[in-house]
C-alpha cells in the first residue's frame, strides 16, 4: 500500500508495510526514483520486538472529524464523566474493528486484548454475526414483547438450553446493571427478605441499585444507594490476609506459601469465617440474596479458594437467601473450561445474570432463573421497551452459534492457559509483577512495589506501563480496587501468535519502566 505524503521537496512516497505499527516503519522514497530520501523521523521499534501478527483485512480510510475537534466536542458537549474514563494520556481514536484488531483514525492497527471491556466475545464485526444483524435489520428492527415474534422465543430457548436445570426461565434486558437490578428485585419478591450480600471489590453495575451491590469506592456516590446491601471480605488469595500456593482454580498459583494438607484449604475456612461474622453482626437472620462473580472482573480477575462459593451458597440458602451468579464477564465460554463461570465452582445458582459478551457488543443483558423464582416477578407488571428486541435477539442467537462453530471456548482455554503460563515466567523475572491469575481469557496481572510487601504499584507507574503497551500496539485493561491489576480479556478469537506478540510488548513495557527508574 502506498500513500503520497509531502516531504521537504514534496517528492516523496511513503511505503507502508503491514507491521506492528504502520506509522513507525515508514520509509520515504523520492517519487519514481526509488532513491531513499529519509527514514521516517518517528521512533523505530527496539530490534528485539517482534512484528505484529499479520492481518489481511483492510480498514476503510477515516474521513471524519479531526482528533482535536472530537476531543473538543467531548469536552464541551458530553458529560465530563466521558473525559474521566478516557483511558490513556494520549487517547486512542478508534475508527474500525475486525476480529481481534482495531484501527485508529490514522490507520494504525492495535491488537485488542480488552474487547471493549470483556464484551466483544467472538470478534469485532464478526462476519457471521454481522450478516445475521444485516438480515434482521432489513426485516424488523423493533417491536416489543407486547407482541409475539419469533426472535425472542428462539433466543430464549437456545439460551436456556445452555443452562443446567432448573435455570430455564429467561428475562431479557439491555445491560448488565439492568439485569442485576432485576435479579435483586426478584430475589426480594421471592424470598420476602431484603438484605443482599456481595463481595468486597466487586462490580455489579452503575444504576442506583447496582452501585449498592458494587463494592469499590471509585464507583460509589455519596447518595443513599446501598439500602439493604452489605459486603463480606473478598477471598482474594493473593492480596487478602490468607492465601497460599494451591487455593485457586487457575493454571498459575500465587507466590505465597501454603501449609495445608491436601484437599483442605485453611484460607477458605478463614474467609468463610468472615462471612459467618457478617451473618452474625450485619444482616437480619433471613436474607434475600448473595451476589458473586465467579471471577471478579473490574476487581482485577480475583479468584477465590476453590470451595468458597460452594460453601457460601450453602450458608446463604440456610439463611433463606438465593444465590446469584453475575456472569456478565465470565459467561459465554470466556473461562475456557466451562460455558459459565459458576460451573468451575461446582455450584448451581438460583439466578444467573449476563450481558457484555452475550451479543458481541450489541446492547443486551439477561436474567435466567427458575420457574418458581420467576413467577414471583409476575406479582406486578414489569415492562421493558427494548428488552428482547428482535435485532438484539437475532444477534445474540448468532453469537451462540458462532461460539460453537468457531470453538471460541476451546480457544479461550488453549490460548488463555498458554498466555498465563508465559506471563508467570515474567512474574518470576520481575519484582513488580506480583501475581498472574485467571481462567481462559479472563486474566489478571497484579503489579506490586515488591513481592515481599505486595503493596500495589502506584497509579502513575501503572499508567506508564499501560501507555507504553498501547504505544507499542496492544490495548489491555486496568482494574483492581487500587487500580493495580492489568486485565486481559480479549475477543476469544485471539491466537498464540497474538499472545506471543503481547508477551514481547508487555515484557518491553515493564523493562522500559524499570530502566527509567
Ligand atoms: N456486572 C459485572 C461483573 C460487570 O463487569 C459489569 C460491567 N463492567 C456490570 C455488571 C454492569 O454491566 P453494564 O455496564 O452493561 O450495565
């Protein structure tokens, strides 16, 4: 691909190679002569960095507003919150996406390992899903459940078939927060109890009700949102007071020592004691629900001792509560070993909430529960204009087919396990990489000042590594209560070559940070 650009004598062509960074490998030639005019003034990648894996998709050139204008409008016409969440010092301006790739408005390609926050499940603009969307767009965009139309029923049946008995009744929403709000409402109606327990560090959404469930100060406002919501200590076997070298269900264990006898986990007992304390001190004798993510997402891919959820579910049920699994991030095969994250904990929840990956980025969510619990919802009328929209259902249905056809769950397991095992080698090499964990393609890399203290690496240091990783062509996420954990939750179509590319870039970003000290 060649593009004419100006040079001092306005005689240059730019030869653009499809490399890790199109902009950085430009070489200018005098037009027609083939004579080297000058190497690109921009910095070249350090020689040891590999080339970005090839991609034969060609994005359309960007012809929209300038970056300056886009930022100006954001600043003046969009809520200031949208400036606050812009992820980088030098923001990324996205133009187009295809599978695991994103292109910015300058035509630069990025490997997307964050998937619009764990949301693009099968790949950006996956051709099969796009085709299903186009087909439905031409037939019917919208109607509501006041009429009967096939897409909603077809999808409900398909989704329910992927959940174990008795989780067979589906209610469709537009987002994860909405699904969680409804789950709380149903739990309260069904049990006749009010109080809900969540884990510290959890994120369950941004609606007034869901911020009550969320246990992370950054997402809380000084308003009365938490009535009836309580939390218990997160059984974080790396950062928490207890944890060892066998606790979690991950290809990589913590660096902490453990003296438990086989089959017994003392850390689990201690965290369960904390929950018992909450029962004894904080909630009434009967509760409505326990809410838990199978692996904390925004909290930084935090994993619990293997038996924690199973024992918790039993205790919660003894208190009259229902157990709700928030699968907004862990569902749809992301954890690799199973389709749902809860299956990795050997539990069957009473309700499952989902969103994000459900429709590969199209706004949608769902609550799936038992017929008995669902019937309590019918005590009143709940109407949702867009929930179960035919377009959303057609897309979500195609996503389910694609997960199966593309074997993305198996790919999550293979590539995710490989990536974590290799990241663990970097953890052993660098003092500031404290922990590597996760399952499948739900991965966390927790950064520390040093391994002995496990104190979180400060936000400015995190930001440096984060920005550098992006500047070298890879987008990842950040999370954790202290913003100390890098999050890797890519579209589930990434390859081992992509993983290798990221590993080299991340290694370099960490090295650059250390060398700058
Ligand atoms: N639950 C979890 C586990 C989430 O990660 C999120 C979003 N980050 C939500 C709920 C809320 O979903 P939404 O943003 O679609 O409302």
